[in-house]
C-alpha cells in the first residue's frame, strides 16, 4: 500500500505558507504528491492538526558517552521499562532510553529525523551501530572538530583549504553530517586538566585561541559549501556571567555569508542557548541574559539557534565539554564519568536533578522559555532540550505546552519554591506571548530542516518532499480547556508517516520502515599534504591504524543517504 | 641443596597452608588457543607455583604432584617453584579447571566468585596423576568422557 | 603463491592489537604466517589451521561418545531447548562479534532468557563500582601521547596483555612523551614479584587481599595526613613515596585487573581505586582503565547496554530487562539451581567457573557454541563448532578503552562451517516459529 490521502486535516506548513487551512495531504511511493488515485488508503484527519514530521537538530542519542550513561545508571531504568509488545522490542531508560525505545518514542511524538549532536570520530563505528539499532527515524551524526589536532595545527597557520580537505576526509570516513564544535580548545586543554573559558584563552601547546578555531571552521565550512553550518557549543557553558562569552562567540560570525546549494542561510548555529545565557557573578545573583543574547541573534540573520529547554526532571548530563562535567560533579557530587579521546575530543557524564525547589533550576527553566518567546524569527529558533542534558526529549510535548499556554507557564511559576527569584531574575513573568501552531511548525520542522540544509527533503509538505507526516489529535478550532491537553495531544500522534510508510497509528508503532543514515560526501581537490599529515599522525600518535579507522562497512550503515557536495572548483 | 628422602606412607606427610590466587599466564594463553583437550593445557595450568621457602616446609621436590584442598574441593596438580616470586605464603594456580576445583565460589551477592584469596592446604601426592583439563571437569560433573 | 594481509586485528585479549600481518595462500584457504602478534595471538591464528578441528555439530551420547549432526538439526535442538525452558541462561558472548551478539539478544528476548557475559568472572565488579562512583578514563592513545605516570594495580600485562606496554602504556614515543619509557614512571602493585613488577620503578608487594586498605591509605597520603606505620604490608614511607609520584605527574593512568576485582572487597576495591583517581584530579590529570580480558567482552557490554540498558547479568524472564548482580548473575543463578537450560557461546565457563556452578551446567539441557573442544563442550549436550571470529569471519569488536574496531576475515573457515552469526540466525528464525511470533 504505497498511496495514502490524509483528508481534511488542519495543515501547518511553513514551506508553503499554509497556516491551518483544511487541506488534504497526498502520499505516493514515499513522497508527497499533488494527488493520488481513488484506491489510496484514507487517513481521516478531520479536527486534527497535520504537520510535516518533526526534525530534531541536536540530541545525544547514539554513541559512546550515551552508552556510558546507560551503563553507569542502572537506576535510570527503574520505573521506565517497556516490555516486548507486538513489533516493539523491549526498552528502558527515562533520561537515556535504549536505542529501540529512542526510535519508538521519537516516532510516536511525530519526529521523523534526528541528528546525533556529537560523534567522536574515532568512535564512529559505535555511533553508527546505535543509529542502525534506532528504528524508524532518519539520523545523521556530527563529528566534533573544535579540539582536533589537525584542525588546530592547520588553523594556527590559517590554512583554510587544508582544513577543508581534512573535514571532507573525516566526514567521509566517519559518515558524518556536519562540523560540530564543542568548547573549542577547552577540551584539548582538559586533557591536562585545564580549560579555555573565553574565546581568547590560548590552548596549551597548540597556542591557538577558540576564536581562531571558530572563525577558521566557519571559513572552511563555507569553502566546502556544506549543507549545515558550523554548529557550536561555546566556551564557558553553564557559568554565571557566561553570556559575555556567548556574545563574543556570536560576534565571530560577523561578516561571513553562507555559501551552499542547500538553501541554508546561516553560517553559525549556536546550540542549547539556554545554557549560554546566564548573567550574574555567582549562584546567588544568577540571572537571565536571554534578552541580550536574543537581541543579538534577532539583529544578525546569519545565525540560527536552538533552545535547550530545562524540563525540571532528574536527567543525565553528557557533553564533549569534559571540563564542564568535572566542574558539575564538584557542584552536585553525583557520579562522574569522563573519557578523553586521543587527538580529537573528550566526553563527560554526570547525573543532574533540575529540582523546582532550587532557584537556579527554576531560573534556568525560565531562560529556556524566554529565548523562543523573544526570538522574532521562528525559522531561526528551534526547540530542543539538548537531550538529555536539560531534560529528556520525551518532554517536548511539555515544552510545547509551556510555549503555547501562558496559563501553563503561570501554573509552573506558582509551583516554584522560589517563585520570587524567578520573577526578579528573569522576565518570564511579563511574557504573555503564546506561540501558534504555525510558529511551532517553523520551530520544529521547517526551521531546523532549513538550517540543516535539508529544506528540499523534509520539514515541509510540499509535493516532491519526503512523505514524513505527523497527525496530532489536536483541534485548532476548539479552545484549549486545559493546557495539559496540549501536552497529551503532542505526546502520541494519531498517525505518523516516514518516507511514505505509516509507522504510527493511534500512538502505537505499526511498522519500523527503512530508516536512513544521512551523511555528507564532500569532494575536494587532491591534497597530498593533508594525505601525508593524516598518514603521519596515524603512524605516530593514534593507537589504531589508519586502515582500521577508515573501516565503516555496510553492516554499520545499511541504508546510507549521501548529500553530495562538490568543492573541487572553489 | 638439601637432600630429602622422598616421603612414603611410613612417614607423616607434611602439609602447608597457603593463600591461593589464580590468574593468567602466557603459557595458559597459548595453551587455551592450542586446545584445552591437549596435554599442553595440563602442563600450563595443572600446576601450583609455590615459593621455595614454602616448598621447603612441605618437604617436596619441585615438580612433585601435590593434593591441594580447600573448603570447597580438592585437586591434584604439579608443584613447581614460583616463577614470579618471591611470594612466601601465597601460591598460584593459573586460571582453569584445576584452580576452579578448589577456589571459593561464593560471590557474597556481587556475582563474582572469590578467585583470589582462598586458604588451601597442600600435601604431597607424588603418585597421584594430574588429570587432563576436560576430563577433570567431566569427572567432577559425573559426565562420561569418550 | 601467497599474499600478506595488513592491519589485521588480533581477536584474543582486550588490547585488540590492530597491526597484525598475516600471510595467506592466494585462494584464501590457508594461513601460513603471523607477524607482530604476541605468542598467544599467533597461536590463535595458527591454530585455526589445525587438522584436528571439530567441523560439525555433535550430540553427546549416553556412553560419552559424540554423534555428528547437521547445523540445521543443531539449530532445531537449540531452538527447542530455548523454547521449552522457563529460565534459560545465555552466557558468554565475549569471543564473538557485535553482529552475533545482537542476534543473540533477539533470541534472548524471544525466549525470555537470562543473558550474561564474561564480565561475570572478570570486570563485573568494576561495572558495579562504576555504577556507584563513575569512571574518569581515556583512550589508550592518550596514555601513549601524554602519560608520564603509569600504575598497574592487580594486573600482570606481561602475561595477560603482552603487547599492552609496547603499544600503549610504557614504551611508545608519543606526541608529548618523546622519550618513550624514559618519560614515564611505573608503579606496580601486586602480591607477587611478577614479570611486570620486575620492570617497575616502584613495586608495592602488597599483602594479598588488602587492596582496599592500601588504596584508602593513598587517599590519606594525598592529603598529607597521619598514617599507621604499615598498611597492607607496605611501610608508610613507601605509601607516601608513591602518593608523591602520582601527584607530581602531568597525566597519570591506573590500569587494574583481577587482583582487585576478584579478591575480597571486590567492587569496593574498584570503588576505592576510582576514588583515588578522582582525588588525584584535584592536583593533576589522572585516569583509570580496567584491563578487559576477552577481546570483545567490552562489546558485549556495549550491545547489552544500548539494547537492554544494562551491561551484563541481564534478566529478561519477565519480558522486560532487569539487573541485579548477585541475583541475576550467572554463577549465582547456576549455584542456586535456577537455570533449566544453558546456552554458552564465545566463552568457557566449564573451565573458568567454580566447579560447583559447572556441575549445574552438566545437569540441564545445554548447547555450547565454540570452535574449540573445551570443558564446557565436554559437559554440554550439544557442541556446535563455528568459524573463528576475527580470523575466519570479521565483525565489530570493542577494545578495553571502548574503541570499536572492525575485525577482519583473513582466511576461509573449513568447508561447510558456519559463523556464529549464521548459526544464531537459524536459531532465531526457528525460535520465532516455535513461539508463534511473526
């Protein structure tokens, strides 16, 4: 059955500018089409909301630090196990779901594409094994570059072309999707127990600054013309006053223009902005600087951001910002795991409880909501929880509820033990805005797809695009009686299609489809120097051989989808 | 070198008490890859390494078969002089079925048996043979060998 | 004529050397020489060529003899055994690849089995400690390039991980360690003067079983506080000397093994060792790494974890995953007589479990999947030999520092032999029919 017609739903599609009109969506052979024959299976979407499948731009769902989190937190499975049922494999894990559960949970909420936010290149085989075992959703993974020895050595001498050649090689051998930067320079410093807390702190030995690393990688990214922009987790995450480092980082994008064939318009994507919007000088005078950060991003249109919403749960933090995690375990004294990765990066894992009784957590919650409420262009601001760092991705419906309902926000504010501090240190109490379904579609579908360079493929319902469609039991014509109904409606879809195959029906998995691994195949001119540098570092410094590093056979990536980039004539 | 008269049934056989540990050796590794059915496995693992001072107390030649007994079982192995000593009071049987016939199997609710640190008694058993690996296990399990 | 295959991965221990070279005949059927591997790895590759291999499944008869059967019949026997059992145990997994482990997990889920790997007798207690306190660690290349302080605690790499010191931990000249072993100070803690201890700058010949006390004393020494004259058989001056060595380095690493995981204290020993490492991070950079034994026990833990949520001792008998070492762990399950069918693969519990647990294996229906004849196959009802993983078939494996390396096939298996994965797929498909799942 490859023809479907989703009839009479309220369609929200920013790609075509459809703002809730009743319209039919036709699916044939995996694509959205103008119309289908009378034999098409009918999906009744009367009184329901229809959008493209959602696109997760940043989550930690596959790879060594994710699995380290699973291994070292058996308690995360305590109340969250799901048994084998029908075609669903068993699952478990509240903040770090097992891979099968991850795929099912995303699909049931209407997500059809997800990006693993940080792949340590040496561990690409692990990342891809977990991606392969995550059913239904298309996935890609971002290799990290901001602490990479090759990158730091080339950019010290501003060798952009060599950097680009290295990036192209690494994306190919790791089947990676984009240039990810985490705590540039600081994570290499962490290999000696140090850090870089500002964009001008030089990296020990390599003697290059985070600013130089970031600018160099933006240049290399645009030299190649990759589908996505450089994607950055800035220095100084999580510290009171860090917003200044964030502004310094954002300013590094000034003067750069996006160059690519994928419709992308930004040169920098700043991730989990909530963690980078802190004022004050200590935890006592800790305050929101969401306005300062969003003012800048509103004015500078070559930047996109995602929110990193705190959901007020017990969760697990995990990031390639190794020194930050060591700092965090010093604060909350919960178990700390760390892995430094030779020549490339590091990762840290620490559990965290965002308690509504702690003023700092409540302020963080507020900042996470201020940001999307103050961003003027929803096509440049996307909803995430930096899963699982600020909260599990399964809480997206709750975040949506808070954004769509001031009443829901007020209920939460009134439930805070330190409500007064939330109101004094942030502006959330003054914000009446409630986002519309159209804005929601921009922030969770069309926007992230465009930022990722996938605007032609997904994030919209234009004929020719992939038939990734989500139908929610949410009637936009009925007033919302209880904001919790919003959360309920967005938790379990009435129907979800992935590449034209129905995968969810009435909130249950009915098929696992044929998920794809998205990656970027960038071609550059032959570069003998980079080839030689790669050979040499493998011979001398890596602990595995180059041939084995490059091995990524079919059993790792059974259904690859390559976005082709030709940078041979730059 | 002292001269000893090989003890017979007419004499009281000395015993020593030592602390038994078990673990890997290169020879054990090579032997398991050659095949545990082979005599090389017995040569590598059907042994107990005893410190020279403890061998002297026992009154044994090196390379004499001994009976090693714990609260959990008993096994015949060949006593040899410690190769990675000195370690008086500690004896070493490479990991394998000989060691596992006598190590402390209690996990104390951790899931892990106590392979290292089992008090054992060693006495000379010069005329008793050391069994081959697979047969040793089959015999204790009551399984017929081919 | 012959050809040389390079970048071959040795499938023996957690060191997972990937620079082995193997010479095979042009038709890929005979393996003649092995270069760069240690003597154990060399034996592994060469033994695959021996003419006395068992090449077909065989059923143990009453009189002790063996009757050869086909792989299909063996798959039928295995599927029937798992379908009928109320609480089967699927144990081992450490000497096979992740693809086979994954099929095994499907089988375990369908048959609602207990599944476990060799961490049960190796670093299981490490996993328990990590679940209590965490794990500051790194990849082996970081040790090679940065480490100037190396501690081997309760492990003997000269014997158990023979090329570890030359490839990663002591001898290599790395980026920041250009003087090789002269850049590093080595401390060995072991009750015996092992071949590894003989190379040490300092050997602490600890009283066996007193590792917890000595680790705790080090933590006191870091703070410069009072110590008794002797702890664990080591004089306090020596303890302070080692504490200073550790604190004065730029990048230190503690490698540890069975000396601390298997002696009394068990997971508490490891907990304290990790606490030592955490404490040291207040003064300098320090990491800790377990010396994993089998070449893919780490992989089994990873696959269990991303599919079921726990790294070993997983109980699926209720249709969802539960974990409770001491309760759901293999030796305890066996000694309590709770298992009514035993499925062993990629390991040898017959040789490496205490005999009281092995006796239970012999009492129940049992299948042993192993290219070798072992004590486990000797007490199992069905022995299914398969191709040697990493030699006659490839597949992903995880090194002791969790780095994934894809093993290679370098030579053909004997005619007609299946791989683990192929046999497990037959079992899974037949089991699905028996259980009525589509």
